[in-house]
């Protein structure tokens, strides 16, 4: 392996990663993502503000208040159907600047009994965003608690939301080569720069709840997989979903998880970097750009369903409907009607802005199809668009 070599644009984290690889050998994509996103000193999410027009990406809550308000209405309906547990523990995992929570709280305020019972919980590793979150929620009278992990959430019914959280969790990639799976790794090229490569042959992990990985690990199936095919898996995402589903099964409540991803079995390389609202080289500028991968909703749904159906201490009957597109979800909740209410009596420019927001959130060629929504709801749920679950 080549010795690490620096370049004029090298970040402090890049220098550290090169030294690590030079001394210990290539690292997995999961290890690389973990360092780049959560390093205490130089991680992307721990050392900078990344959301909004001045950041590297814009999330749905930043597009329009419509998104958060409709999710708030959905949560209010689920809370009522769950028996109005008090306090109304509303949890957001990865709350960004607090925009989504602010808009959800505004919608919930239309129901005094819910608003008065509300207790807000924000789960985030980014201390740099805490002040922005507090400012966004400065108008609410509800108590607010911050948590670094989900383990410190209260032992009570929880109503959990996570928007664009799972996409930034570390992934592993395996590449099919000569009939065998090799893990894709990051090492150093002949010039001492970060580069992709193939590690040794490695058996796929086979969690009980992920039938796709179980199938891929079967030698009779792997022989039919095309050369160069890439399979992605996020054990971290599946573990967190397992914990959340177990918690809801034991304590009650509901969960809503929104992200870009796919619901059918797919091969492909979705590992990507975003910087200044454009795609970038994921090996460039470690710690200075966002790293993500499309979420395997089939794996998450299988994991959640396994926990809700097989937990021996199941205290609350929950179900996991098939994920739906974001556009389907928002339109079922009255996106067009709410946009009409907000636009009534406004200027033509304001109405045009609302139309643009609706299109961006729900159009099939924008966020509408790319983003999926997975729910964990009470077994007798009759709340759109999961009413027939």
C-alpha cells in the first residue's frame, strides 16, 4: 500500500484517515462514513450547519410549512386514536434546525387538549444546532428536552418522527466478483490518495428480519447475480429501527419515518456526497460534505414488522403498513386543500410560491416518488393513508 500523501486542499480529517489506512489497512464504507459525519472534532454533523439555502441541502420542512403541518395533523390523529396518553411525548430524531418540529407544534396547537399535554423531545448529536432548535421553538410553551440517544427517552407512549435521518447512517457495500461477494473498501492508491477497492471475500451478514440479505448469502442464488453488482446494507439503520419498534411495542405510541429510498429489492451504488446543493466526489474533503445512501425501506419494514409481531413482551398491538410515497401521503392528508387555505387572499407571487412548494413536495418527478414514508401505528389504525392496514 502506498504511503499517505497530502494535497493542498486536504482536510484535517482526511490526513487522519490516510494515516489510519496506512497503518491498519483499508476501511469499510461504514467506518469512513462514521468518521466523516460524526468525528467529535471534524465531523460534518458535529462541527457545522448544513441545512438550508446557505448549507449543502434543503429538506422538505425547509421547502414549505405545509410538510410539517400535515405531519403534525397526522400525529394528532394517531395520538387521539391511541387514547390521548398524557403527556403527549412528541419525539423527533435528527431535528435539524427545528423547522419540522416548529411546524408540527403549530398544527397540534389547533387542538388545545393535545397542545396542553405536549412534551417535546429532540434527539441529536449536534450540539451546534441546539441553539437554532431552541430559537425555532421559542414560541411554544411545551417543555423541551434534548437527548443524545433514544435510550434516554421517557418510559411512556412515544410519537416519533424522523425525516432524512436513516439516509446518513453508515452502510456497507458488497461487490459481486467471480461469483463471490467482496466488501467494497476505501484504501490508498499509488499516489497515496483515498480510493475505492475490494477487500477480502466476506460473508454477508444475515439478520433474521432481512430476507433479502439471507437470499443473497445463499450460494445457489449468488451464482446468478451479475458481475459487478453492488448490494448495500445498513446494519446500523436496521439496529436503530429494531430498537424503536421494540420501544413502541413495549410502551405504545407510533412512528413515522421519511427518507429517500426504495421499497423493492435493488442492486446499485447509491453512496453519494452533497456539497453546496450539488453532487460531489464522496472521497473528497472528508468532514466537509454530507454523505448519504438511499434507504432500503424493505429492510426497515421487515425489521419493524419482526419486532412488532415477535416481541414476547408485546404490550401494545402495532402494525407496520407497506411504505408509501411521500406524494401519496401528503395528498391523502389534504396537501392541496391546505395550500389553498394558505394562498387565499395572498399575492400572485405568494400563490405561485405555494404551487411550487406543492409540486416539489408531491410531484412524482421531484420528492413525491423519491421519498418514502414508513409508519408504525396502532393495529386498528384508520388514519390515511394507512387506513386499510
